[in-house]
C-alpha cells in the first residue's frame, strides 16, 4: 500500500470560511456562529477561518483561540499584578481578579474590542506542504513548527489544509 | 529612437491626439443628449396638450410634428456622428415612420371643373368640393333653410387652379421646394415667404379678373349695402387635413382692391407647415385648392356667435350666445369679453345673461377697411342684444340645426336697421369631454398630501401600496394606489391593474409620464410626502389636482356619459390622432431585449429612446477604448492606494510637465467628487501588512490571475467633465465602471454601473452580486445581472438625489472589496447585507 499524498488527505479549501485581514472580530464571530450551525451533522473538524491579503495571499488563520485572543480584555490576571505591586501573588489570586471585573464592564470591554481588525490577533501561516508531498512531510513540519495543520499548495495556490488528525490516521494505517 | 519611445511611452503629439479625439467624441455625445432633450420636451408638450384635449387646430399639431421630426432627424445625424455607420438604419426607420404617418392621413381629391364665379343662389352644400365649405353652407342656408343670409358669390377652386396655371406657379413652386433640402423650419419660412411674394406679384389672368369683377358688379347692383367682404373657403376644410388659411378674411373691400385681396387670400395658405405637408406628400399645391367667398358686409351694431348646444354642457336645455358691439372679429380673436346669454331650446326664453363691459368696437371705415372706435360710456355696460333679438336668433339657429341634423356653430350679425343675418354655419365641434373631477368643497379637509405634479388627470381610489423595488411588481395588488420611489418605465407591467400611481420624484418628461397619459391612469409625480401614507390606507387620488384624499370616493369619478354626446370624430381628428400616436407612443422594449433595434422603433419617441440608450453605450465604449489612457491625463493624489488617471473632457490638460497631480479636494467633476466622498468616508480598509507576513506567495481561490485579462493590466482611470464621470475602477480582483451624468435637469441625469469578476469561485462572486443588487434596489437602481456580471442604472432624478446615490456607491465600493471570498454560504451573504444596510442607513 502506498502512502497517500498530502493532497489526498487534505480538507479542500471550499470547506473553510475565509475573510480578508482588515475584516473585524465581529465579522469573524459571525463566521463562527454560522459554522456552528452548519457543522451540526458533519464530521467534526477543527474550526478555522483563513485570512488573506489584498492580493488574495494566505496570511494566517483564526481559530477559537485567536478569537479569544481578540476578545481579551485590557485587564488580564497578569496585569492585576501591576495594580497591586505590593501583593506578590496578585497574578494568581483569582478573587483579586474577579474583584475588578463586573459583567457590565466586561460587555463594554468586548464592545470595544469587536471592531479590531483580524490581522491584530490572527495566527500567521508558517509553513506549507506541496499537494504531491507525502503525508510524512506534513508530519515533520507539524512537529518541527508545533502546528496542528499545514496548508497544501498546488500550482502556486492554496488548495486545502492537512490536519494532524488525518495525517496520524494515515500513518497508523501503515505502521499498525 | 524606437527604444526611447518605448521607454517614454507615446509621444506628446500622440497623446494630444488621443485627448482631442476623446474630447471630440464627448462633445458629440453631449450634443446628442442636448438635442434629444429639446425634442423630448416638444414631445411631452404635444402629449400634454393631447391629453388635456387642447390640441387646437390640425395645423398646430402639424407644426409640432414638423419641428419634432426635424429634431429627430438632427439627433439621428448626431448619433451617426458619434457611433458611426452602424446607426444608418435609424434614418431609413425615420423615413418609414414618417411614411406611415402620411398613409394614415386622409387623401385629397382632384379639383373639379366649374365656373370661376358662382352666386350663392346657385350653391348648396353639395358643392363644397368646388367652392369650399363656407361658400357651400352660405348657399345652402340662403336657398334651402330660409334664414337671412347676406347676398354674395363664390370664387371657385377651379379659378384658383387657373390662376396657378396661367402664371406657371406650379413649376416655380416645385423648384423652390426642391431646394428645401434640409427641411428646416427656418428654411420653410423662407420658402413660404418666397412663394407668398410670388403669388402676390403675379397678376390675375384677364378672363378670371373679368369674371370676378363681373360677379362683383352684379352683386353690387343687387345690393343696397355697397360694402363687401372677402373670406377664404378652403375646399377640404373640415373634411381632410388641410392648411389652407381657413380664417383669413378681408372686411370692407372695395372694387379697386378686390383682385389684390383675392391674391392675398390665395397666398395666405402657403404657411411653412403647409409647405412641409406638400413636401411630405409629394402633392402638388393643387391639392390645397382654395375657394373664396365674396359677400355683402353687414354694417353690424352687434355681432357674435351662437352655439346650438353648450360645449361644456352638451346635453343642457339651452343655446349659447356670445355677443359684442360692432364687427365680429374682436370676439373671434378674443380681444373683447363678450356678453353671454343662455336661451332655452324649448321656448326661446332667455334663462341666463351675463353682460360684459365692452369699451371698444370694430367698425367699418367709409374709405374701406375697418377701425376701432370707442363705445360711448353709457353704452358700455348695456347688453348688446335685447330679448326679442335673442329669441329670433335662437329660432334661426334651431332651424339650421334641424336642417343639418347636428349641433351648429353659427356666426351672426345685427345691422343698423335691427335686422339679423347669419354669415357662417358649420358643425359644432365639442372639445372631447375632458373628464373633470368635481370634488365637493367639504372634502378639502380630507387631503392627506397635496402639491404633487399632475401627470394624468382622473380619479383613482384604492388601498395604498408602497413598492420599494420594481423587481417586485408581481406583489402589487389589483386596484391599489401604487406609490413608487421613482418613475420607472418598468411599471407599465402593472399599470393596467392599479387604480392610480404616485411617484415620490419625477417630472413631466419621463417615459412613465407618457405611458400614464396613454393609459389614462391617474398619476402624480414629485410627491415626496406620499411616502408617509401608511400601507393599506384607503385613499382617493385626484390626478389632475395633484392631491391625495383620505378614504374611498368612487363617486367622484365622473360619469362617462358625456362621451356619447360627442360628435363623430372627423377625419381631421383621425389625422391628429394618427400624428400624435406616431410621435409620442412608446413601445416598452427593454434595452437588454434583443428586439431593442432601430427596426422595432414604431414612433419618433421610440427612436429617441433608442438613441438615448445607444449614445450612452457609445460614449462608454469609445472612452474605454481611448488610446494611451495610461499616458494622458493627471494622477489623482490620494492616500487611497489606487492609481487613478484623470482625463478631463471639457478642458485641455495633458498633464505634461508642470502639474501632474489632482488633489482630492480639487476634483472638478460633481459626480466624481460625490463618489470620492463616499470612498473616503469608508476609508481604505487595509493597513499595510507587517513586513514579516509578506513574501508568502500562495494565493487563495483565484480564477483570474493577475495580468491574464487586459482589464486587469490597466490602472484605474476617470474621464471627467463638470457634470460627467466615467470611472473605471480596478479594485483588487474585480473591476467596476461607474458612469454618471448629473445636471440640473432630472431628465438628463443617469448613473450606470457595471461590475464584474472577483477572485472567488463563481458561486461566491454571485453572492456578492446579490448583495450589491439588494443594496442598489434600496436606493432606486434598476439591476440587470447575469452570473457575476451586474449592469445597473438609475435615472430621472434631480442632481441632489443623484449625488447622494454616488456617495453611497462610493461607500459600497469599499465595503464590498474582496467580499466575495468570504461569502461561503447564502446565510453569510444575508448577514453581510443586513450589516451593510445598517451601515449605509438604508434600513428605514
């Protein structure tokens, strides 16, 4: 049995939402909502938005993690320490953090964040594999760069994403 | 040197030539629009008068027709100048439309041989073809009705023919007419004067002169009065389409002036419009043969007109008499307000009288001719007829009506001895009852909205239905009062099933106005406040009064029975209808229809509409094909990262050396300025990408690579004049072309946008088109889309509304940049649509 190529196990590009990098967190959230509805009956795949440039070049991705990053309020546990320099373990004192944080204030903070442009919090793309590369190439890249997916390139265009889960699944077939 | 040229681009001379050629095209385009608009105004004036039954004489209609066809011919010539030989078929189409008009007109008959001079006693109404209607009716009344008619004789049409023949005028006139090549109205006037002069300076042939003088002497010997009048009596008057000077009269003509006045009457028929009629019909001027009346003049103390039916109330029980002191001319030409009497048809009692102040009168001068004389102060307010005279007059009139079997329009005169004479009778023509709405006073307080521009009179009642977009016509309920944002010709699809139409904007000259008049649909335009009437509220629209009333009042719709009283349409009415419809009728073929061709134009109006559409397309494509676009013009200086070349169409500006930049705040084009304001309001969305993200060359989802399409190898460019803009914008992966003309005249204005391509798969590009269409619909655009191509237009708005739309277009241009890529589902498209609707403030 031949090992499959990256192109054969990738998720094709059409499966993903993508937006230009100047779009906002609000627009990204709308994409997230939509994806939740659409995925109800589908094979669960890790949700991701592709972010591209004015020349349609792939720049990065947005996952839930980046969304949270984007929503991050100005007051974080690590900043609490700045407010209470005399308290040594202020940063780890959850109560101290909660103390300065009301729901109203939180909503207000979120509203302030929501028009941030995606480029401020997206995760940049660091590597790609070629459509005809063996799945192993993707594994190596993922290990090397600490990634959970790699974009697949064919003829100079991004055509899909290879996920760690799918690569592992393919490799297992050959070694177990 | 070639390599140098390659580096430097086109030479200065070449660039200059490019600019000049494009400016020349543009000025041709403007001249097409300019003339087109003038002619459109003539057409809508004709339409309006036709609608309001105020066409006046056939001659007036023909005059309009001649002017309009000249205008259309000129517009066609200019169009051929602009668009080239492809538009030559317009000429032949014009010719065939004009031919159709001619064919619809009643024909004429040859002049019959008769005596030159025939006394009234030998005439009856059967001789109209020989001596003209006026002569024949005078003879008929004298011999067969038994009412007092002054004595007189007719000079026949045959005599006229003789005059023309002997003087060889036919040939000369033909020669003059051949030289009228361009058929300009002004040329016609010149020829008209030439011919009239020619007729006046020929002498009356001896035998004819003898006959006329003998007739005159004979009449004078029988007459105790000794004063005579000459009046025209056109042969085909009232029976066909003639331009004989029907109303030329000479009063108090002595024997020595007799022949000169006779020639004056003959020449009076060569009016410019009559000549153009001859030209059109390849008729000889014989077909407009002219009889002349010579009759005793009544030295009248009072004279006037009696109608055997009241034109405003034809079924009423009385006759209508108008009367003044002195000779009747001052009544006919409207110089004096006459006394008005209503006399009962059953017992000849005077049931109504309204005496006017009559300060002057027209009297005969002893030496010939007539003169104005004051009416003594004490007499001025006295009735010009007494009751006994009115009764007698009524009796005569009813007798004549009975004889002819139809209502009559009769001229009468009262002489110094108190004797009444009838000096002309003809069938009474009722103005076609214009259905006048009579809205009772007490409902004035029920007016919901007023002050709109009336387009078509009439009453229509029903529930209000607000139509936001002409794309949703199917939903319009039967019998509704339809309120639309702007007058789109597409509305014709529902106009037969609604009871009234109200447009928030618009003017008299829109295509819709034409259609509304044609369909007699009560219609008001330019009525912003109608937008505030709630949906489904039942209202009554008074199209003529430009007002909307609360509640349903079908009883205000006048009964149609008056129509039945109208006399049969005469041939000249038919001629008028034929002309008017060939001029004004608009076939509603959409420009995208393959049948939108010169061949399918059925009227002059159709031709104009076709040319209007095509002239825009022509300027559009010739501007786009301009050579050296890259090298000519100025560069827009802006923070927005778009390279826009500006080429001014109304100024000489090569942009070579010296100033090469145009600042955003000094754009000298209203449409461009407005659009750019919109662009700046949204602002360019993308900040530069941080350096560490660059260099990643994989591209998402493009089907169109850079440089693969010629459109994409170009920079953006703009052709501008003060009122015009053609902007070709390359925005990343799509391009849009926005064209706009914004002038103070709403009829000229339009915006057109074409939009194509994008980087995403077709499905997503189509979703973006859908969003754009939805937004445009909300601001009054008509969209045509196919796949990912959008062609959208709006027109007929005032300058403010147009500029506002351009601002919105500018904002939309930015908002939808590269939006297509993100539109992975219809739900996403809907989300963005809602988002943009809110952002642009279109959600009310």
